[in-house]
């Protein structure tokens, strides 16, 4: 970890390799929570998970959860687990909307990931087309992008959680939708994500992958999933430098 930032110090691809990667990229697929912002910076995800359990308690449905699931810190995990057992039911539809409302609240206090905003603007200026593929609600993403003045950089290519919860990443459905809508060839596309599920989805559609690791734990999870260390960045700054270099020397 670097003392200045608290992020893991990683020396991944060198500057020339990153420039070559950027030069060969026409379409970029971003995960949302992580590479673009810290969605739950001021409104912790664990609080949302607890609110979901309380929502079930209030409706007398908490018996659907195991003891371990009651104390899960992951709100998406709670929703996905119940959706697998009770797909398409009114309960799941309402619980998904409950999660979306909490995400919208979290978006108001989200912290932008360092270098993400200039990276996005610069990549668009170079001529790349961008999309977001996320397990968060598309409404949440749209709210954040509008507040940051980034909506035009992605519109209309925001692909988020739907009622078909079995299609959340690591399922590649959102990536396939983005590539198809943009007319993107996988060999000229790149995904930037921060989890093993992002990497798994990218591999499934043949898209190159760069991992953004905001912590040593994130590095370990991606390495365990098979992400080469050279493809993991502890900061977006080297990638921004590479995009700027391509812009100056097309």
C-alpha cells in the first residue's frame, strides 16, 4: 500500500504497453462502482443490506433467509440469493426496487474515483465510445453521471441491473448488450472492472480486461480469479497518461 493514497502499489504494464493498448481500443466498457466512483462511500453497503433484512422482517418474510444471510454485508448478495430461490415473484420485484432506492440515495454522496472523470472525458475526445456495464441500477448510474456532467460521455449506453437478476455479472449479458448496441468488435474493446466477476464476464465475450484495484483485498481476489498482475492497476493515472499520449500523437 502506498502511504500517500492507501492504494496498493502496482507496477503493471509499462507506459508504452498501455499506449499500445489504448491505441488499439475503440470501445471501452466500464464497471460503475469502483472504476468510476465509490458508490457507497458515505452510505455503506452494509447499512443497505441490513435495511433489506429489516424490510423482509417488516413483511414477515425474514424466514426466507438463513442465519448467515441475515448478516451478509452485501445487499446485492441478499437480493441475488433470494431471486435464485424465488425468481420472478412480486417479493423479488419489490426487493429489487427497495435496493434501487437505497442506491439512488447512495449516489448523492458517492465519491468520484481519482482520475476517472478526466479519463472519461479524454477518452471520448480521442474518439472512443464508452459504455457502463454494472450490477447496479441503471437509474443509479444515470443519477451519478448527470450530477457529474458525464452523462453525454456514455448515453445511451448504460446497461445495469434488471428484473432478470440471473443475468447479473459474472453473466456476460450486459457486456453482450453493450457490444451489440455499439457495433463493437470484441478484439478492439476493453473492459475496466474491479472484481473477479467483471473479469469472468469480459473473458466470456473475448474482451480485453484491465482491473482497477483500490485495495490489497481487491488485488488478491482478482489474482485468485486469474487476472495477471500486469493487468491490474492501483490507480487510473497511468491509463489517463496513456490516453493523453494517444490524443497528442494519433
